[in-house]
């Protein structure tokens, strides 16, 4: 390429341009690296007098340029190598300036250093990350022999000290694992830093350079191409150097990498990440075995001894810190017993054993095999055992329907994990409930199967997943009655939390619906209560709280009492304090103006109760909702009542009373809001507009819940959350001349689920034409 084309502007354009052909990722990265090499050689030639005439200096690349795998936003990691015997400090500084300044002028990010070969070797012996980076050192311009000698010295030092450095490498990977998590199971993965990402590939190759361990080069190279293609597409889409694949960019990145949907692309990324994680595990195990007494790295020093072998029952063997099986054993419990040993002790399953399991014919489990598998599900190291089984395809063969949800991402912002890993996490969460339920085996297996319905084409994953779970339970060795109980729990696994947080607990219809869901069986109710909490906690921190636990417990108590035939348990949560209501009622009568009281908190829960009163009339509920929005209070729920022409509404908002504005501030704001509630311009909230709808998941859904109440029409608004949503919904109800008897608000991630008990002005349930009109209007309001 002519030198005039190798301008800084041209290089910047090439480094940051998008894909011309998504399938040409490796060749494009190679071409970009070659172009940058040419540019750097031109800079070297232009350095003129600063370049030593008799050698003694070289420009070397490390990092992505050293590996010739540049991406659209890659940094340039360069090392200026100098031989102190031939190049003095002033000449080295002049040469560095001649190289670095044009790169900086181009706007390209540069990481640079000036070192002698001895300094490179020394830093490789003291800084682990630098040592790993220097293993990719490659000469770009100048004295090639100097660069080759430096690379040889670094590699020799790395191999010489490999036994000492293995522990550091393991700690480095473990620290990243703690800080970032798993790429395969994350809904918004970091392609570089998550476990199974690009940095783990660098560690795998560094261990191979130590000669202590090797890896499957074909598998790792293929995974590397997949992850780098995704990184390049992400950086081309965002125009930044970021490596976290957020939800907002997943569709564009999937299209750019040649995948039909973001889910399809995520499955490919997860497969690559799992392969990398497994190869890292294998490499670490091999390196640790090599440096252990009697290992290959110590052969010839002392007496090499065969690792001790421990034979356990059912043909299970523990040797060299791994769980394997006796291939000659014909014990029917052999394989599941090996998995149980791994899940309960944390010892890894041997690769040969996993390979053998992957080839064994699959048949329904016998009751004895089922019981051992249940023991494995109760093991604290289940997740590690699952990953080993899954990477070899064993788990998908054992559990019918697993392949369809494997690596499938969750599109709800509540969820942290893919569907398959979420189910494993739910199993782990259920373990603490095992002493509290009559059938811990059913709880564990239901947790394992509860989201089998989250597969393409299914609209209601709970209802449609129930028969799938029943089939899987039968295959896992459960009889027909137990499999039916598991199917009921799967079908209803969202019912308890949905009723507790989204329905009026004082309405008898709510309790009747719960009892129908559990077939009026006390044991099923207890299993559902445990599954509900485990499922929510496994989903993510925003799906469970003390607030929701109290509501769920209250409804569960109501169910227990009803099934026992005892008196209904007293309400302690979501019950307005009568004294506060009476005080507000009296104050409004005396003053004919709005009144606000904060009842005394019952505990330390960061949820506060506000009692607001005003002369009743059209738009009072909407005015109160707008006041809370203007004061930036996050509403959890509301109870609406009218007594003698006075509206006394109780609201529950996030925060302790110390976090809330003074009641006088709320009262003044409410008076002002009520005075202007007839003016359309005064009802407009001064808030930034909501971002436009980006996906079908942002589309609001308004549903009538038939049978949820005998006294009101119950409507659920499920929409993308925004500060003004409840106020907009309330205003729509006011415009249509309807009354709100009760409102129950729940926020899950970026979704709001508002359940409204509506009546006409005479306190009756709505007729069908009115239902049709209000549903359409609420759809419009939620879409605003």
C-alpha cells in the first residue's frame, strides 16, 4: 500500500469501521492488523535519524495487535525494545516520541512502554498480567532478532517459574469470576471479562505456553472467533470500546453477526463461553496435577507415586482429586452416584467419566436412581456438577425438554441468568426449605423443571410448561401422583406471589383462587410457598423483598387457616391504620381541605404508609397520584375508601418516614392539585418524555381478570414503568367517570404491574361496554 494512504485519518477509519461481511471476522481482523503493521512500519521509517543504523531497537506489539486480532475499538499495545549497549537513553526517547505522537494525533488509544530485553524478562517475573501480555510479543518493525530474543527470554522465564505461577493464574481467574460472573448465563454478558470470555482464552493459552497443560486448540479457536466477532459487532454498533452486550444492542449485534434473533446469538455465545470455561477448568486441573508431588513436572525428583485411589459404593472412584467410575461396574446407580459425590463434595467429575456418561444409552430412571439424583440436587456444589455434565451434553439427555431451554436468555430485566441456569439456581435456593416441607424431593425436582415452558412459541410458560414437567418427572422416576403434583406446582408457580402482591387480600375471591390453585391441599400449599421464594431470589435481587415476603406469608397464612378450618389470621400488612384514617377524616370535616398523616411505622421495613384525605369528587384519586409523582415518591400500593363524602386513601411508598417530605409539604401540594384538577394544563406532569418503544416487550398489556372479585371489575395494567404511569392511569379512570375501590402496584425490573378494582359511580362492577372502553383507554394511557 502506498505510504500516502497510510495516514492517521485512514488508520482511524479502518480501526472503527463496521462489518462489510459479518462472516469474514477473522480475515477482516487479520487485514486490519496487517494495515496497522504497515502504518507502524511507515512511522518507523519516518522516524529518520532517531532509528539506530546498526539495529539495537525494535517496535513490538502485544495484546490484540500482537495476536493479529484487532477489533473496531481495540487499543494499540506497543513496546519499544532497545538494547542499552547500542541505544542510549536520549536516542531511545527521541525514537519513542517519533512513534507515539503520530499515534496520539490519530486519536487511536495507545498503551506504550520502552524496555530492554532484560527489563521485559524482569517484569514478566514480577507482574502476572504483564507476563501474560508479553507472551504475545511480536516484532512489527526494526531489529527482528532483538524482538525474537526478548520473546524467547520472556517465555523461558514463564516456563521456568510456571510451577510457582500456577496458583497466581488460578487466583486471577477466580477473582475475575467473583467480580464479573458467567458469560454463558448472564442476560447482559461482558464478552471480555466474564467467566468464559476473551480474557479466559488468554489464560488458557498462557497455561499452554508454560508446557504444564494443553487444551483443545480447535475448540478454543472456534470459541475465540465467536466471541471476537460479537465484540467487534458490539463496538461497531456502539462506536465505543465497551465489551458488555446490553439488551438495547443485542438485536443489532445479532443481525451484524448473521443471526436471526438475539436469542439465537446468545445461545451461540453461551455455547462458546461454556466451552472456554471447560477448557480453562481442564487446563488448570492439568497444570495443578503436573506440579503436584508425583506429577509430570516432578518426575525424576524423588519417588513418583500413583495417586491414592478410594473406592466407594456403586462403582464410584475418587482418585487424584476427581470423581470417576469403574468402567467394569454394572451397578445401575453408578453414574448418578458419581454425580451425587461431585455435587455434595465439590470434587470435579473426571473427563473420561463424563465422556462415558455422554455415550451411555438413556432410559427412564428407576426409583433407586431417582432417589440418588434427588440427593445430588440437594448438594451444595450442584452448580459445578451441572456445568460439567452440561458441557458434555449429559444433562440434556437425562432431562426431557432441557435442550429446548438450554442457553436460552431471559428477556425480563428481573432475571440474571439464562433459563437453564436459573432453574439450577432455584434448586440451590430451595435447599434451605427442605426441612420445612413434607416432600423435599418434590420441591427440588419442581425447582429443576419449573421453567421448562420458556421455549420459543409458548405464550404462558407456566401453564404450557406443566405437562412438559409432568413428562420429565415421569422420566426421572416419579409415579403418576407425584408427577401430577409437580405439574400443579409448575402451573401455579407464579400464582401465590401474583395474588399476594397484585390482588386485594381482603376480597374472598383472592383466597378462593389460591385454594383452587393448590387443589385445596395443605402440603401443596407449603411446597408452593417455598418454591415461590426460591424462584424469586434465584431470579435476582429486585424480584424479592421483605415487603413481598410479608404479603406472600399473609396470604399463605390465610390459606393455611382456611384449609384447617380455623379462624382467619389477622391482617398485619397492607391494612390502613384505623386511627390514622379516623384522624384524617375528622380533620377534613373540620377544615374542608386536604389532610395528610403519616401513621407510626410498624417495623424497620423501608416502606412507609401515608394517609391522604380530601372532600370526595371526580379526579381526587388521580390528583393524589400526581402529587406523589411530583414529590418523586415510589408507590407500592394503595387502598381507596370513601366515608360520608370524604375520600380517605392510604398509600404505601418506598422509604422510611425520615426519607419523606414533611406532611405539610404533601398537604400543600395536594390542596394546590385539587384546586386545579379541572384544568387540563395543570394535570400535565412536568417530566421528561418516556423513551420510544424499542421492542415488543415494551408494549403495554391490559387484562380483565374475571372472577377476581364479586364486587368490582378487576383490571391489570402491565406496562413499561415510568414515574407518571399510575397518575396517567388514574386520570384515564377519572375521565371515564369510574371509581377506584383499590389499587395494587408492583414493579418488576422495568415493568409495572398495576391491578385496579374498578366500579361505576354507584359502586357496582362495570358492564361489558364500559369494560371495553376503559381497557382501550388504559392501553392508550400506558403507551404514552
